[in-house]
């Protein structure tokens, strides 16, 4: 489509900002910049507005990370960029989170809020949601499958943005913009390694641009292939064994253990060979061990090492962007992004074991006249072959995003239009290693427990062969009760979007008013289908896989939205922008809708200073998983407030009530009647550019978030039922209608069943400040220096889990900070690039502010002390990357990159953990990977 010829004179502020943004990416050109750039700037559309404009900075701050920044600072992926962003102050689950729900995915968030509160776009269109649930409950985006070598830039927009982008845009918006053009064939090869071992990687990317002779057709196509080895716990001193630097003695795993339930769960040692038959297990580290006060058993100090702490993967992504000019006023366009990614990881010995407790609770041994339990871990020798490397889990990701449409201008007027259709689909197969329940129990009955000799109360009677229990097994025996299960899940999103834009609607004293109108509609779907062997039996609550269950769910909905944005330059210093959006979701005949709006102000009293602010509302629609996650059962116990009240007891005074600890059967599930999560968000700040090579910005943000979704607690439900049945004011989190319907009682008022679906109950308040500084120094024959720095400080962050609760301080309550993954109050990043001739040297630093240590978390105190260790905070944590780039020719660029060049690891955290810890550091925020080195070659083939 032809570019608009409308040009406006830009201010010194815009000129300065363009200079400091573009110079770091310009390499050797930076040294030649000695005068301000031209005074005219084409209108462009940036994330945060639908209307093309000439100002680089507007009422909404936008952080731009270019492809050159990504390469020079050593980032290895899009997820690496976002996880090291100064906005990422909270912790994350991922490759270090063994046996978590989404160990094979990569997530990022902003300001300590959940990853699902950030809206992710690719080329301005919403990304496909990941089908599995973050932490088992929340929808989010897996940002692993974006080809980093085909990225043009990443734009990060903090703050609530729902009035333009709809649901999920509470914390902010991230727009990953892929390349749209190429001058010719380009090849990029990058290989890397970690100096501590493991994690070797190779990435190859190729792209090319094609066009017709008349210039009407253009196509960019690219492929990126990446392979990466996992990092095993054995390859790092911090994770190869149980903590040997802790405040208690190092303690071995309990690999062969008999628990005496008749003696307060102390250990009963029954091996006549004193572990002599199993000393070859776990690479010869198995031996007789003792835990003071408990007893003896066979165990190893090295079992934590048999897990991966960084995933391996093989990935192939393809991308194509095409345009065709039908005439001077109409252009057809299409984008296609595909991703095939297999991620592999091992959960390790801690999650590969068997015990009698799962099936029997306890068994009775008539020879020892005791209720006992057996516990037996499986070793790499039991598995055979390569050990745990032969039973790794694999997540198979298959995703695509397809967009096609047309854009143009109505005749010779000023109205532009854009009509496009986008379809996203994400298919996930979770290929999980499994121990099959019937087969594994049958094996140990046959080889260890022997025939069942009757029952004693509710417990079976066995006379086990304990010598056989303390004996290695053949790999063929291990194979007889293990295998794999496959869980299939999928998300889809179809959206038709039409936009009309007029950047010169009518003249005002400060310039032309602009208007954008958008209408969109489509449908969304989610399906999660576990392997049938993982589903719970409704009576026993067990599955066909030993120690594991899963929950199915599926649902779909139609959605539509109308958006409007009006930009009003009221006079030269002052511009006001209004936006509003109406979103509606039709689910099974019910409509869930939410209007949002915002007002933004830009005030420029002088050319070099911008004062800006915005107030708006934001929301998150109930996710399909929150609405349609299937039922699962559980057993629990709670105070039966209603039956206690019949005996004269009141809440808070039920210790002597016979129903103070009533056992019940419960069910939980999604809830189609959920309301949207709502938020009021505002920000105010300034941008100051006193010179053409310097800019400073500071912005304050505040969020008031309410109606967050959580699983309804049984205690709150029973409390609400008590209030409602006794005619008192209901201050609990469930309505009377729901409480009376969700608690089922029998003829004698006994609890028969409790239903605890997801409900809107909690709220958060958050305040934060962000600072950004950009400076370029021209040093003449010595080249140029370009500095960029970003800083985030969360000033206040509280959560109120239930109505009536006291707010919990997520910046000062150490237990809550760990519980909610809200660790760091501050985070900063900075880069300094020195360009001289054909050389560019870049230093990048990333600083995580102080965080509560482990003892502060476990003691919920800042004053606790034990064995010379103190509750408190870990010091700020800074890592450095160093990169060298050489333009060997006009076509060849060579780079050497050293990430974490000083080999920083969180090993100083280990003394604050006990000797039983297998991960003696905060793995949600830090990692022990250490220094990595990369060689990279970029070659542009001559045309």
C-alpha cells in the first residue's frame, strides 16, 4: 500500500528520541552522526495506538527492543528477552520446576502479576493460548515458539490497555513484530555452550526476500531451526546432590525405606544385608544412612542430580509475509507463522518411585505387630540403558498463526481501511513417562509383599520378603510396569477484524485530529483431553497411572468487539486521546460483556519536555479453562459450622465441637457463571530530552484489580451456608443461593458432598515506577558510545484473597512473597555499546533487587535464626553479558558473545537451606546455569 504523503514538522523531543533509539542499532553509522536528523517524520503506527502519528513518545510509554539489541546483548530467544526485562520482577515456573504443570513451556509476566495478565501479540494480532494451564489453573502464552532471528523488534507497553486490545491486557501488552522485508538471501548460524557443561546449542536461520519486476508483489520467507541439549542436575555442583552447605547436615534420599506407622512414622530397618545388595545403585552412591530421631534406611546423597534443570529441545519455525498491490489504493497481505517444537525433560528420581501408602494407606505385618509402609525409589540401574535419559518426557508443540486480508484507502480521501482474518491454532501432546498402577502394584505384591493374609481393621495383612525389597531389579522388570501416556490438548481462535482510520479527520489548533474505528468478531475454543488412564475413578479418586491424575475439559465461545480511538491535538502543547471498547462473549446462550475506556493526555510545555498521563479500565474475561475445566474429586476435613451451631457453638469457638473436623467428599471444577476480572489502571510520567542525544523518562503506574478467580475454599462455603441457614448476615465469599446448592446434606444433616467451583473472590493493588535513560556520545575518531538503562520499582503490592481478609503485603511479607511468586521489589537492566569502525562491543547488565531468603519464607519472619543462619534478604543479584561484533565485509558479520561472563550462580543461597534441600536456591527467579559462550555468523548474499 502506498505510504501516506502527509508529513508534519516534528519537535526537538521527537528528533532526540529518534536519534537515541536508532543510533545504538546503527553500528558504525553512529560515529558519523554529528547533526540533528531531518525535521520531518512520516506517520507511523506504534503499539499503544491505532492512529498513525508523528510523535515517537505519546501518553503511553513504550519500550522498544530491536533485532540489533537482541543480538548485541546476548539474548538467545524471545523468552530470554522478556524474562530478563526490568518489568519481570516476579518468579516463573519453567524448565527448573520439576513435575510442574507446564515444565516444557516458557512464560513471562510484568510487575509480579501472573503471566496471563499480559497480552501477547505477533504483528499486532493475539497469540495462540497455550493449551495446558500455568500452575494447573491459569491460561497463558508460551513464548518459546517465536523465531528470534526473524524478529524485527519487540514493543513492550506497560499498564492496562484493554480499551484498545481487549481481554488480558491488565499488566500490559507485548507486541512481537516480525520482519516484513529483506534485501536478499540471509544466513545466520549460531552455536553455543556452557562452560560448566550441558546445554550445547545450534541455531540456523535463513531468510530471503522476493518480488515481482513491477514491484507489486513482495514476499519475505524465513526458516529457523534450533537444537539444544538439556542441562542435567549432575552437571552443576549446586544441584548434583542434596545441599552440603546447609544449616543442617546433608541428608540422603530415602530410596529403600520402611515407615513404622505404629511408632509415629519412625523408620524400621529390615534389611539383613545392611544395604549391601544395593550399594551399586545411583552410580555406586547408595549406602546405609541414618536420620536422627527417625532411624536407618538405604539412600544416596546424589539423587537430585538425575533430573534436568534446563529443557532440551528441537524446534523448527517458518515465517512468511507477502503483499500484493492490486492498484494504488488496495493492497492484499498475508502472514503465516508456524512452529514445530519438541521439548524434553526429566523430573528425576524424586518423582520416580513406588510405595504401599498409595494403595493401602498402611499394611499390617504380623511378625512385627505394626502398621508399616514401604517406599522404594527407582535408580538409573533399574531403568537400564542411559538411565533417566531414556525415560524423558516430551512436549510436542504444533502451532500456527495465519492472517490474510486487504488494506487500502477510499479513493483520494483520508480514510484508510484494513480488513483481515486471523486464525491461530495450538496443539500440544504431552508424552509423559508413567508407572501403571495395576502393573506396578502387582509386581511388588508378587516380588515383595506376597499373598494377602487377610485384614486388620481396614488395613491388609502382608508378610513381606524384605530381602527382596532391598534388591535391585532388572530393567526388564522395570519395563513391565512403565510406559508412556499421551495427553492431547488444543486451543483455537478465529477472528475477523475491520478497521477504519483517518489521521487527518479535522484540523485543530495543535494539528489534525485522528480517529480509528474497529469492529471484530470470531470464536475461541479450548480442549484438554488427558490419556484415559490418567482420569480419576469417581469412587476411589485414583487413576490407572500410579501417583498421577488429570482433569479433562473443553469449551468454546463466540466473541465480538467494537473499538474506537479519537486523538485530539487541542492546541500545540496539549493532546488528548480517548478510547473505548466493548467486548462480549457468548457462552452457551449466556453473554458475558465488559466495556472499557481510557483517556490519555500529552502536554508539551516546551519542545524538550513531555508530561503524560492516562486513566483507564482493563479486564480479563473468564478463561475457557476457568469456565469449563472438568470435575475432580477430593477428600478433606473442615469445621461443619452449621451442625456445630445446633450444639451451641459459633465460628471461632468450635474447638470442643464434635463436628470441628468433619471429613467430607468434595468436587471442584470450572464455573461457567464467572464474571470478568476488572481493573482500574492509571499512569503519569514525563519524558525529558534536553539534547538530541539524551532522553530520560519516568512513569508511575497504579492498578486496582478485583474479582480475581480462585478455587472456592470449603471453609468459606461452609461458613456461608451457616450464615444463610441461621439467618445471619453473610460475610463469606459464596452467596446464599450457591452455598445452599453446593453443600449437600443427608437426612441427619450430615455433609454428603461439597462442591467448590472457581469463583470471583480476590483482589490486588499494585503501584510501580519505571525509569528509562538513553544517551549517545559521539567521540569523533574514537567512535560512539550508546547507553540504555531501564529500572522498575514496585512501590506497593497487596493481595486480598477473600472478602473481609486483611490485605497481604507482597513486598514485605516474606511467606506471601514466595507463595505468590512476588519476589523482587526492583529490577534493572542496562547496556553500553561502543562502536568504532567495523567493531561494536556491548556490555549488558541485569540486576535483580534483594529478595527474601528461604528462612524468611519458612519462618514468616525477618528475625528468625537457626544454626548461624538468619532470616532476611538475599543481596541484589547482577549478571553481565559481553558481546563483540565485527563487520568483516559489507556482507559478513561475526560475533562472539559471553553471557553471564563472570559465571554468577546463586550458590551463596545454599547455606540458608537445610541439608534436605535438593534445590538450595530460589529456582523461580535464579538459575545455576553459569557462563555461556556463543559464536555467531551472519552472511548477506550479494544480489
